[in-house]
DNA sequence: TTGTACGCGTTATCAA
DNA sequence: TTGATAACGCGTACAA
C-alpha cells in the first residue's frame, strides 16, 4: 500500500486511475454505468493506495450515515454483552455499516438520548431492554425510523424484532422438571408489564403448568425488578413457604440466586430443589451444581438483529420481520429426579 | 421542543435567533467573539427546537470526527465488557464524543481493521488486548494518532495507558495466602510475551515469592493461552504434582477452572487448596466457595481511559499519562488457613 | 461583536 | 460510459 502523506481522497484515486471522482464513486459503490474495465482499474487503485471513503463526506450528500445506533445500558450482570455486540458489529461491517454506541446522560431518558443521536445522524436502531409502553417505538414509527428490537414487540408495534422463543423455552423447562416428577414448580420472573419478554416467559410457565396439571398456586410465583443473583435469592425466600420442589427462573443470574437461597436454607440443589435458568451465561457452567438452563444463542441473535434491520434499510417499504429462535434446553446437574421427601422448612 | 418536519439545521437556529449561522456555530461551540446575551439566546433556541449538529457536516470542515474507536474482540468470557463500554460511552459523551465500535472481518488483522476505521475517520483509539509487539502502536505513533491503552504499554511505546496495578495486585494475593501459612503457591498465568499485562502480573508473583522466601519451584508455574475456565482447569492438573497448597491466577475465569480441577481431584477449595483470582467478575461471588480475588474497578478504568485520551486530543503536545489503579483484594471463602495435611495425590 | 463566503469529500444530476 | 457541477451542513477565515 502506497503510503500517503494524509488520507487519500476520491480525487487521488481518480487521478491515478485517470477517471473523474464521479466515476470512482460509481465504480466503488457498485452503481451502474461504469464499464467493467474501468471498475476493475478503479478498484485496484483504491486497494493499492488504501483508499477508504470518509464517513462524513459520504453521509453529507447522501443523507445516509451507515450507522446503527445501540443504546448501551449499565447492566453489570449482562455477561453476554460482549458477544452480542461483537456479532452485531461483524454483521454490520459486512454491509459496510458501523455500530455507534450511545447511552443516556445522568438523568436523561433513553428516549431523549435516542432523539439526540438520531438528530446527529444514524440510519437505524437496535433496541434492547424494551418496555411494553416504550416511547421509543412511537417516536421511531411516527418518524419512519427503522428499528429492530431484541425481544418481542409490544402489541400494536409494527416493527421488526428478534427474540428467543421465551414462552416455548420456559414451557420446555417446566416440562423437563415435570418429567423428573416435580409437581410444585416455582417461577421467578420480572414484574408483570416491565419487559415484554418477561411477560411472554411467564405465559410459557402458566401454559405449561395448566397443560400438565401441576400445582397452580400463586404463592409459587414471585417477581423481582432487577438482574442480580441477590434478587433471585430474596425471591426464593419469599416462595419457599409454598414448598416448591423445582424453580424456573427467567435468567441465569436469578437462578443462581435461587441456588444461593437453597444453600441458606440447607436445601440441596439438584436433590431437594431443581433449578432451571435462562440464557446459559458462562457462569451457568461454573456454579456447582452446574445449572440447567435455556441457551440463548446470543451470537445468532446479534447477527440476525442487524441483518433484519439492514434488510429494512435497503427496502423501506418491506414488511417487518419477527424472528423467533428456539432456545436449547441444556441439562446439567441442577435438575435431577424429585426427592420424595418434603423439603426442609425454615 | 418544536417539532420540525426534518432535522433542524444551523440555519434554522440562526433564523429564529436572528443571527447568522456563523454566530450560531461560535455560540454553541463556546468560541470567543460572541456576546453573552447572544450566546444565551442562541443556546435557548437550539434547545427549543432540538437542534443537534450533524456529525457528518461537523466533521467535514473541521477534520475532527469526535469519534473514539474501540476494537471489540470476540471474548465470551469477558464479563465486564458491558460495564467498561458503558463507562467509556458516558465519559465520552460528557465531552461531546462518541464511541465507534469496530472489529476485524474474518481473516483480517486487528491492525488492518484499525487502519480501515482510521481512514474512514476517528480521532483516537482505546486499545485493549495489547500485545508486547503490537503493530498498532507503531502505526499510531508514526502517524501521530492519539491512543490510550487498557493495560501497561510495552517498553519503548510512548503513549498513554490505564491499568490496574497488576504486579502489586498479584503480590498482594501471594502475601495474603502466605499469611495464611501457605508455602507452595502456584501461579496460573498467560504465556510469557503474550500480553504486556500478563507479564507484569507474573513479575508480581516472582517478586512476592522471592521476598517472602516461598517455594520457588518452576513446576508451580503454568501458562495458558486462553480465557476459559476449562484452561484453568487443565492448568491446575499440570501443576498439581508440584503440590501447591495455594494458587494465584491472572483471571477469575482461570481461577474458577482451578476450582473445578480441585473438585476433579477431590481437593477441598479453601481447605486443601486456596485459590485467588483477578478481576472480580460477578461469577466470583456466585461460585462456591466464593472466590477471593483482586477487584479491578472496571468502571473507573473505562472512565479514566476516555478522560486520558480526550486530554491528549485537546492538547496534542502534552505528555502521555500512565494511570495505575490499585486493585482491591476481596477476601472470600476460597482462601482460608492452610491445611497442615499434604494434599491428596492423584 | 457579527455576517459573509469558502471549502471539506462525497454523491446525484445532467450534459456530453 | 463518462465528466462536470451542484449540493449536503457545518466551521472558520476574513471582512465589516
């Protein structure tokens, strides 16, 4: 690569390839109206001098920034973030897009932060942590901004989304422990109406319990607002009086908290109490007993999110897509046949 | 906020505030030559109509993109990534900068990926996973590109960096287990010369062992190339013949692997074998026994990284800064007084 | 203290 | 198939 004193521009390419800047642009962007011969020559020169179009200069006339915005939350328990982001960045780069990270300034709403980034220029958004009444949806839909959500959309939203099949997944978990002989299956979830995805997972629990004729006791259900294992621990203490012999949680972190609570109470996880998580974060295989869980293929999800978004960006009129990915039940040591004995009381 | 049909531009602000676009720019960017009265009026109008300068239009004439590039690696075991990125994004946004994520395309080197984003336009880089002979350093220094590294720099590099005090931290861990009575302390590290930070941590181990007069047996030291607990597990199997009663690892994930190996061998962690990790990832408090570890304040590190970089971006002539942050030894259940009994043999 | 005019690197339009 | 030219929205000299 010839070393240039400063960044080579489209004019440099043009001068060397003996064509006008306009032709260089057409050739490199794959637009029609360029002879194959010229296109090849231009591409070769561009490669040789290491030409890369300036983002800014490209965005200005075209009105397209080639940026995808992602609002990053402060969630220290999200162990899969690195994987998700990496997958998104990879998928984006394949289509010549880049991921722009932003977050809310202290006291600023996610909505306002999104508006700010939007005004500065992004072509679309990937949304996480979506609430049922999330104002971002209204904003984007009213302004025709493309978005795709990680997680099912609330009723009424007409956008694209990618999610693991939460209802089916949780139902699968309930079936699994039921097959092991458990009758009283607890559920540790998030507050109703907090996350769309959380509500769906709860639905899977209810459906499975009903279908299987398991104990349908409201005292077996508990909801927590956060993500930390500690919340799962407190949660289990709240339902232990209802004598669950198995617990299904909406996340691995909460499930690990349940395991800690069992330890507090002298209950043996796997023996006295079966526990199932959701996500399959690395810690799920690190804890002892290792945690049975529903594996969410985060990498695939990240890739699909971006692919779906880019497809809509390419043809704005197209139908929104919803992609559901079946989570895989990974059976480990936290679920073994139910103990015939009633668990120890506190 | 008045709703604009499309993005409000600097002209819109000017028209409403009854000043020229030039004055709007000067007022909003805090440049001299604007009366306080005018500046306040302009700022008010800008706020009212929700004006945000277009990134592209701003970058073009100024030659400054207000982007910080970060090469995101695919490391599923990096549980702190979300926290680090969030801290960096926050710190950047305070100074009106944004974080741009990029990664290497399949088969592409980190260097080439960096050159690509650089040509497209970024003002500086935050570097992770830095190797002693990392070619990025030469590139950036020869082209006067500002960068700051998460981790100590290799000898000869003259850039800024932020790191936890790895040598002091590991030494602190060795002192801790020595105080508990351990004489044969193993070390699970990365291959020499692989990561600058890894070599420094090893130095802390050697120094402490020497200073304390502990067993200085090469068979107590083992290095692994990866990050997965499984690597730590294999590592411990390799050094168990040297009869360590304590092990210090360069990461929590490796330490957790050591705990698994102890389980394989029927050794009780905390009783037969003391284990210390590094990082304090969430899983460190999830495993049982909970893991004693050196807490790396990732959030602080992320903030400082960006602050240090921005300071150099502001005054390019300034001296590079090196910031060392003391890790905190968090004592948990994996380190208890040494057992008087020789550990079980395989 | 403020306004005007130019240019940044690219893409789109229109003419050749 | 190609070249010339006019934006795109902003920052900044320079002029007023």
